[in-house]
C-alpha cells in the first residue's frame, strides 16, 4: 500500500488526463490575468501536470524568460512533453521530474526564480507548508510565490442535484483519508506567512457557470469526471455505497440539461513575496 500522501487521488489514466486538459482550457485565462506576467521572468511551476499552464506562462515570459516545470508523475510528464511537441512548443518549457516536497533544484537555481507558482497541488500533499517553504527558497529576495488551490467546502449547486451533497462530502473525506487537506485554499495566506514570506494579496478566481452559458456543460462534465475518477477512493474506502455513488453521479450529469441550473465554485488565490535580502531556509 502506498504511504499516506504519496498517492495522487485523481490518478493519470487517459480519461483523467483529458479532464485535466479541459479544466485548463476553462481556467488558464483567468489565472494568467491574475498572475500579470510582464515578460522576461524566470518561473518555477511546481506540480506542472500536463503543462498547459506552464506553456501559457512561458509564452508570456517570452524568449528572455524561462519556465521550469516540476512534476512527480512520469505519466504526467510524458503527457506534458507530448502535448508540447504536438503544439510545436517542445522547447518552450524545461521539464524536470521531481517531488514538490524535495524540489530537485540545482545549487545555483535556489533563490534565482522571479516567480514560483503552484495550482491544485497543495491539496494533494501531506505537508503543504514544506512545499511553500521550498517555493519561498526557490525565488530570489523579493520574488513572488503564487498559490492557487481548492477549498472544497464552497461548492454550491442550485437546484441541488439529488444525492450530490453526500457524494461531495464523501469526496472531500477522501482527501482526509490520504492525509491531505481538502480545505487548503483558505490557508494559503497563512501558509505564506508561516513559510516566512510576506503575503500581499488574496482573491477568488470564479470557477462557475449556469445554464444558458456556452461553457456550462463543460463545467459540469469536469466535476462529474473528477468524481468518477475518485470512485475507487470513495466507494472502495467505504465513504459511500456504490449504488448511492452511481445514482448521484447520473443525476448530476443529467442536471446539466436543466434550464435553471447554477454551478458556483471558486479557486482560492494568494500571492506573496520572499523577504528582501534574507535567505529563508
Ligand atoms: C490537479 S493536477 C494540477 C496540475 C497543474 N498544476 C494544473 O493546474 O493543471 C496536480 C498535479 O500535481 C502532481 N503532484 C501531486 N503530488 C506531487 C508532488 N508531491 N510533487 C510534484 N507533483 C505532484 C500530480 O501528479 C498532478 O500532475
């Protein structure tokens, strides 16, 4: 059995990779707008997944910038490189395999980045503070540490699809079971502070939609895919009986055709800086 926290809840099968890619299509523009890159930045992307966001940052950083993507899973890394090649961007990002809890940076790279960014990563690690501390060491004095993550409690769907509330609670508990924090989003500013950085800003990135909006079905399908991918953890872990799980998921998928349905969710965002002149160890 894998030790607590070393298993990635969503897995990396092709269906899950396709979901992650579509999710990126839905949110990258909003994340990039918040990030406000100016060009020329050296950027560290931790937990780079399939790399769409790393590539999007690299495009904005331009030829005088640099993006290093760190990813633990070889399948995700292969997917990232395949997608980069397919887009004619094979050399845009430097990819490196490694664990966010033991960042594989070379001696001269520590303290050299202008920006360290992590999205949807801290919810999957047992010690998010250790990751944020390492990110703070990776940037230069005055460099930015940017965190985007989930606080699963804030999901609101109306009218509520039958059985969705117990299913969502069971999904949230599957993070606890792995030793990870499903509400890490609310802790982002505090994590920056605890890591010795100076928090500067927090906000929400709206991640919702409603019937009548062209992307509404994609939002619901992303959430359905997310839950389907966690079926083994939820049902196998005894958090919800299989029949309830399947019925709730079917009802949720059908819900996307309602003319009055609204999906409300948001991604927590916090931004801080490494203190000037002092090394954060
Ligand atoms: C939900 S995906 C998000 C990917 C990307 N940041 C994005 O926003 O699309 C989380 C990624 O973090 C990776 N991951 C999980 N734990 C990790 C760790 N300890 N070190 C490095 N990567 C990790 C997973 O393999 C997965 O690719």
